[in-house]
């Protein structure tokens, strides 16, 4: 499922270069029943091969309904991730900045794909999306998994001419950019310091930024975003049983396709990177504070030297979390703490 910038994307849409599971997934993405016989005929394979492809989809976490005499179907319709459809929705300025946009059926991590490449030229970006990941990464090495069709798995690379001030706060700026993109789909989300997107206290997604920099030289950032799109109630309940209440776009009423939302995210993040390069976090601070899910909440901050309790008081102009404690207001820097509301 790959289409480079400027390509027709026909290979992606036709499925000729995709594994059979991806081709079956694309056929089922309309949400209707398709018999095994019809799928086998359309894809020029045996019915046994179709059955194996359905099993592969289930093993990857995608629920596939099977009903005798009716066939297979996905419980929710939704177009597959498609590079051509994303590119055509980018405004001219964003499209000119995207040197390469690729969509994959499967990868271990979209961040890893971009980290293995050379830095893009200044002023340009490379973007990779995957239908699903087998080893997506979150903060502190946590695993983030997404079944086919269940999420937006997106990474974007960008090269700064030199390391900008307060680069550690870039994730906060990106969070604001993602909120602006989601607002275009009618969703008002919140931000939980340092890198989580929430809806009504449930996690919708997360941001992971990885840096490749040279001493006193250019700095390439790879920005990874995982956004729950349509996990389904069984998986949402499974996640909640682990103590991590989750939400997805479908459950909060967002009807725009993942391609529409991905295009909006790429557009807003690219503009945000230009703004951050000029002014660091300053243009994003007020928007971040307005969406702060922890402001005024009693929290525990876990640090290497122990836990600190206090009331969250937002962020400063450098992106540090401010906690009002019995000993005054203390600052905590992204990457050094975890924050959990006091129960």
C-alpha cells in the first residue's frame, strides 16, 4: 500500500502489490457482506486462501464477522488508508512541503521507517502511515498496538537548520496542532501533559518525538502520532481493564475518514513546525493551556527521587509542568516524569 508523492496511487488502490490480507480488508471496508466465493473470484485466489487471509486479519486484531450463506464483513465501514487521497486533500503549501508520502499495509513502527532514512532537506517533510503496526512505540518504551483499520498510525520527519530553543517542548506544540486538525472534524479534545490526547478523560492518542541531531548543526525530528479511530467496544473494554480507559474517533461521533483526518493533521503540523522554528512554544502556549486536562487537578508526579504531590497549574513558556506543592510551585520537564491523578 505505497504511493509516492506525485504518483497515481493506482497500485495502492488496485491492491496488486499488497498481501492478500490487505486486499481482503480493502474489499470488506465497505461494511457489507462478501461471500468467500465472491472474494476468491475477485482476487483470483482459492476460497482457502481467502479463509487464511481472514484468519490473518483476526490474528492482527481486526474483528471480521462470518455468517453462513452471507459471507464475511467488517463491523464498521471505513476506507483504507490511501496516500493519493491524503495528498489530494493537502493545501498547496503543505503539498509542496511533502517530499514523500507513503502508506504501508504493515510495519513495526512508522517512526522506525523514517529514522532509517536520511534527513529530508530543510523546508521539506517525509510522511509515512501504516494500516497497522506490530511494535508501535510510546513514551518510556511502552508498546502501542493498532489493529488494521483501528487507528491512524502516522509519522512525519522534519529537519531544522539548527536545534531550536526548547526543543523538548515540541510535543506540546504538536499536540495543539493535532487538536486544531480534529476540531475540523467537530471534535473538541484535551491535552494531558506531556504527550496524551484525551476525550472526557479517556485516552484518544499519543505523540512520540524522536530526535537525530548533530552538534551545532541541523536537527531532524521524527514525530509519531497514534490516534484511535475505530477500535470497537470489545477492544476498548480490554484496554479499560488494564486501567487505561480509552476512546476512539468512532465512539465520540467523528464520521470523517482517516484519510481526511490524516490530511488535516499533516497540514496543521507542518505549519506548526514553521511557527515553532521561529518562535518556539510561545504561539502555542495559550491554546495548550485552554485544552489542559490536568489544570487544577491534584496529581502525583513520579520522579527518579520519588513522588511529588500537588495541584497542576499548567505550563510555563518553556513547556515545563507547574505543580503547586506545600513547598511552593515546582517545575517538571517533559521526559523526566509521569503524571497520574490522585485517586
